[in-house]
C-alpha cells in the first residue's frame, strides 16, 4: 500500500472513506504499521550511533576517553641526583604502582652518585651466590654492603634479619647499611641485638635528608651512626647535627703586657 508521504492516520482515513477496509482489517493494519515504524526508528537510532562512533572514535558509542599515563621520572645522574631526591619525595598525583617501583630503582642510582661524589668507591647491585645486594662501598678501609628500600610500608623484621645474615656471611669486619625511606617497625633494634654481634646500622628518611644535604653529607651521618652503635649498641640512631657554640679560652688572670 503506497502512502505517498501520508502518515498512518491519513492512510486509515483514506481507506475508511473509500470503504476498502473493515474494522478488523484496520486494527491489523495499525498494528503492522506501528511495528514497522518502530523498526524504522530503531534503525535510524542505530545509524545515528554508528555515525557518532565514527566521528568520536569510541567503539562503545560513548564519549571517548583519553588515557593519560603518569610520565615516568627521568633517572638521576651525577649532576642532578640531589635535585632528583628532593623531587622524588613528592610523587605526581595518581602515580601508578610502576611509577613507585621505578622510583625505588632510581633511588639506588641516586645513592650511587651520592657515594661517588664523596669518593666512597661505590658499586651497583650484584648477586653473589644467588643473593641480591643493592650495592657496596668503602669508607676508611672498611667495606660496607648496602640495602636501600623506598616503598609505602615500613620494612619488615624478616628483611632486616635477612640482610644481617648476608653481612655475617661475608669477610670479618664487613658492615652493612640498611636504608628505609618508609621507616622501621617497632622492635627493629631489639631484633638486631639478638644476634651474636651487631653488623648493620639503619638509616631513615630524615637521615637521608642530611646525607643529600651538601652541608652535611653521607660520611658525617655514617660516622655518627657508627659511633652510636660502637658506644651504645644502637643499630638505629637518628642523626642530629651537633651545633657547638665557640668557646673562648678562659682568662688566666695574668697580664700579657710586655710579652
């Protein structure tokens, strides 16, 4: 049946005037016409969605989402390792887990440059006899193994004990430096003191602030910690710069005139 641009009402009205359709036929006609128009509307909507998808590039038909990955920080070098450390303390907003892992590995590289700047003959990570060691250095003819961690949670006691055991298996006189930017759990010092002898000293975030400060340096912090460990048996002694006011020589009461 040709509609010639007429709507459903126009077609039905024309059929009734010419008495070509009975009432039952009209109801069937209306039902078929309604279904046909519903299909046509669905097809139109589908075509509109396909066109929108083609224009926006979104295969799901919604607003296209652009993924913005957090840019990975550049590794530190011998010229900017102090600046890198200052910036790494504040990660970018919504930083991913891989970004934090990268910060940890770059932290080891920054430590290497710090130790090299103070002529401590550093070494990068190595694996003697299937055990991982983050680094090593030499200070005043004493050799140190290095373990460095920068993670979200404090270091566990098992990690401290494992590193202490690594140091004990090395040449007598070898010491260890454990660095944790996230702090240590309660009882860390007591756990280390249970060993036959104290082999490692602990560095925290505030200690590393002083180490990367060119006015203080790693050697000064290490020396203070070794002295506290030797005199008081403290694996962890938070570094505090000692400020001493100049002292004038006492007056002997004797006149220096004519001398």
